[in-house]
C-alpha cells in the first residue's frame, strides 16, 4: 500500500511533465508559425493571385510567366551572382590572408590587429555606401579629385573620374570590403586550432615551406574557408544598402533592389508580381543554405585536433614583417578611417564641399544643432530605441523557448522546429518585410493593429535574427547539465520556474551577449524598416536615407556620426557587461552545486 501511495504522486508528476512539455512545444510552434511560416505561405499564395492584398482577385500564373519571359529578372540574377561571387572572392581572399598572418606568423601587434580587422562591423552598411559615394563619385568624389590633380602634374587632364563607384565594379569593391570581418571570424578559429604536427611531418619528409602550405595546410583549411565562402556568398546575395544607394541610381538592379523598386517605387504596386519576385529570391537562397548546411555536416571528415596538447606553429616573416603590416594599414584606411573622416567632414559643412582651406573656414556644428532641435529627431530616436529593445528582448525569449524544446525535451519533430530557424536565415530581409506587409493587409491579420507601427518592424527583425539567436541559446542550454534542473524539480519547482530561476541565470552570459548583438544590429537595421516605413514608425536608418535621397548630405552625415558614436558606446559598454554576466552565471553555478 505504501508503495502505491508513493508511486501515485510520481506518476502524476511524470504525466504533468509530459503534458507541460507538449503545451510548451505547442506554444513555441504557434509562435514560430505566426512569425515565419504564415507570412511565407501567404507570400507564395498571393504570387498566384491578381489584385490587392485587401481584395484578392482570381488565381493566375500570369505573374510568373511575365517575370520569366522578361529580361529584367535575368539581368538582376546575373548582376546578383556576379557581384556576390566576385565580392566573396575578395572577402575570403583578404580574410584568409589576414587570419594566417594574425594566427600563424610573427606579425607585429597581432592582438591589436585582430580587433581592428572586425572594427568595420561597427559602421552601418548604408553609411559605408554613402561614404564611398562621397569618396568615389565621378565628379565630386574626394579620391577622384586627388587622382585628377595627380594626373594633371603629368599633363593628363580629366573632367571626371578616373574611378566610378556607380558601376558593377564599384558594387563588387564595396561588397568585398564589407564581407572581410565576418569571413575573418569564420576562418580565424580553424587557423588557430590546426595541429602543426602535420606540417612538421611534411617538412621532415623534404617538402619546402611553400609546398607544405599548398599540399598540407591549405587542404586542411579548405572546409573552413569553403564554409566561410558559402556563408559570405549567401549574405552577399541579399545585400541591399550598397545596391540601393549605388546600384539603383546607375540602373544596376540586384534581386533585393528589384523587389524594393517593384514594391515601393512603381505606382500602382503590382503585388502579385512583387510576391513572385520574392518567392524566386527565397528559392535561390534556400538552395544555397541547404548546400551550406550539407557542408557543415561533413566538416568532421577534416578534424585534425586530438586530445594531445599542441601550440600553433609561428612562421617568421623576416624583413617582410613591416611591409605586410602596411597592408593592414591600407585595409583600415579603406574600411574605417576614410569612410569615417569623410562623413565627419560632411557633417560639419552646411553644403558639402571637398576639403580645402576655404571650406575649412566654413566648418560648423549647425547640422547637429538642427537635428537635435528639430521636431522630427526625438520621435525617430524613440522609435529606434523601442524597436531595438523590443527586438532584442523578444528574439532572445523566443530563441530560449525554442532551444529548451530542442535540447531538453524528447518530443518528436523537435529537430524540425530547429530546422525552421534556418528557414528564417534563408529568407532575405527584403522578402521578410514584403511578406509581413502583405500579410497584415489581409483578413484576418489586418485586424491585428501592427501595420504601419513600430511593432511590424519588430516582428520582421525578430524573424531575421532568430536564426543567430537560436544558435547561441542552443549551445548555452546544452552546457547546463540536466542534474541542476532535475534537482529543482525534486525540490518542487515547476518546469517554468526551473527555466526562469535555474537555467536563465546559468546561461546569463549567452543571453546578455545575444541581447547586445541583436540590440546593436536592430539599431542600425535598414532594409526591413525601409520596406515597412510609415510616418508613425520611422527609425534612424530610414531618416538617414530620406535625408540622403533629398540631397541633404550634411544632415545625413551628422545623423550617421551620432549613430556610429552611440553604437560604439553601446559596444564598449557591452564588453564590460558581458564579463559581469559571466561572473554572475559562474556564481549561480557554484550556488546550485553547493
């Protein structure tokens, strides 16, 4: 009898645990379906419809027939492939070269260079494109003016150029520079952790250093380099800022700008054709993401690190140490110094002029004063803060719930839920915005009061950042041993309480790091806010573009400098907050173990 009395509560607890897990799973599925699946399905369905989203017309294949029979799509596909492919080659070539120099050579100030290589990530993409327009515009570009003056010393007179940013080559140049920091982060870890014993064995067998590099080192690094290249290529496919600021004025369409042009710049909007372009773009991206995931599954074939300790082998550069260091200086000038200085110069002039003694006397802070005292500035700042905080909070909460289901439960189809997060990564930001705009114009979703508000931007950004956030929270939850949570259950704490009071404190460093990453990226996000912009939900990046589009370079640059400085302070503060979160998490672990 006593045994039966003891077993009954245990059976009830087990039954409640299973029911709770299923309810948790159902809630997460509903949230993910609402955020990701329904907008995409709605986009696909409407690509086969005529009319407006509020009053759909008959079913038709005419949109796809018209698109595939037009040269516009094929030109955009060709431009996208050429720019993304060539830009990726530049990014990967520079990133692999820098990673090798930083991790495997005696280059001076290597630790400092490691940080400086990723520093360009702090400059928003739209500002980077605008700064290079000011540097390489054929008529007024500062670099072109310097080159024309130098050519005149040799008797060569040029009326414009010689360089032109408004070309496919210009877009490749920008895409290549912007991709270096991310590619470097993807490659540098493999470069550091490769066991040098294989290289030493090759040289002991009589191979020269150059042959050892090409026959041993390079093949071992190939999976990391190829994975980074494919990731960079996928990211370049959906690049929007440079394509909008530089490609659109030059009539060079990529898939992203073609969708924006079709949705926002043609009146009346052909929603069916726009949706069809979006579906085609998603299919292209899904193909490359599937290939990328397939490569990741095969990476174990190239594992060369064993349990035996080792130290990375350092190669001496000899007399080339400082000339090669000069290459880093050139990179920093192109990616950080020149863009920032030209933006700062433009922000201090009422009307943009190239640097000269006469222009030096006109420097003023009037643009900054006009911004902060204008009626438009503070509502836009408030919108940006709300969007950034809400996006970071909702993204990390959703990611944690997904990771809890995937890692902690044994429910069937839980890994399919994890796979859906990769779908959100495969959907270009411009298509996310388009799908949400069309979804919240239709019944019954139009009765949800988010269209035209900051909350539709938040939804779009959450969808975009979920893929990154779930990778972070998956790793963090895996590192928390089940025994700590089981001890909480034994003490009578419910599963929800265990997640809140045990698991979350233990993974605080990952949650804080993820929140800061999402916050800073949401603060400077451009494509989704631009596609979903209205008078009520405008954010800083969209305001910057509107100033630029209206020809007000000074206000654009001033607002850009404010954004860059703010993001720098947030990043610096984040570097102080994360160690404290780590200490708090460590203290929580010790407390739980005691």
